[in-house]
C-alpha cells in the first residue's frame, strides 16, 4: 500500500465513522419520536 492509498483509506475510515454517528443520531431520533407518539395515543 503506497502513501496515497493509506491517506485515502484513512479518509474513508473517517467518513465512515461520521456516517455511522449520523445514522445513530437519526435512529435515536426516530425511536424518541416513536415513544412520544405511543405515549400520546
């Protein structure tokens, strides 16, 4: 693996971690909305 590939891999890993955090936030928000709606009904 050359230097450019290593840098690209590091950037992709960083982006993947960011996307995973975003997905977790969305899933948490969805769960909170679901619980709020269940309490309301």
